[in-house]
């Protein structure tokens, strides 16, 4: 009895290659879209308030920092002596805002202000008198005029 040899084709039909490529492209596209959605959800921008005006009656140029219930301080900005600065769209730090003031290499104790109090005062914060007293007692000279 003679043995018959059957040869199998070494390449797939073109329709099979095309459908496999389209399937792979679809899977890659779905994974890409899902990845973008996950990144977008994880990187949402924080909420902001319209403005915060800081009134500085002291003789010190103050570098103002703020934080909420999260660790770490965020810079708000600089307020010149005896002046007001309106900071536009600062991050909303939630129910309690904690602020501290730096000048001439010294740091004052932080103060806590309820968000509701800031809102009731049209988002205005007057630097308390004790900030200047603390800086003075720490040996900070008044800021030089500009």
C-alpha cells in the first residue's frame, strides 16, 4: 500500500490575517481608551474658589502658605507690607483652611480658619496682629521698602 503525503499550506488565507489584525487593533484601541479614562479619573483637578484676598497690615512682606486636611503646605503667594492681594482661583482646601506666614527667614504659628467664615467675609483674610508680634520676637527685622 502506498502512503499518501498531505502537505499543509504554510501561510494562512489573506482573510484570516486581516480579521486577526482587525481583532488585535480593536483590543488595543479598547485598552487605550480604558487607560486614558483611568488616568483622567486619577488626575482630576482640585476644586477652586473664585478668589482669596489677604490683607497684610504688618510691616513685613509675608510669604503665605496654606493647607487643608492634606499633609504639606502649598504656596499661596506674597503680600507686601501694609497691602492687600487678591489671589485668583486658589485651591479649595475644604472645611478648614490652615495658613502660615513667613518673613525674613522666620515662620509664624499657623492659624486655622473655617471655610464658612472665609465665605461669609467674601473670601477675605486679615492677617492677625499676633503674626507681626511673633516675627518681631523671633528677631525678624521689618521688610525693607521696595
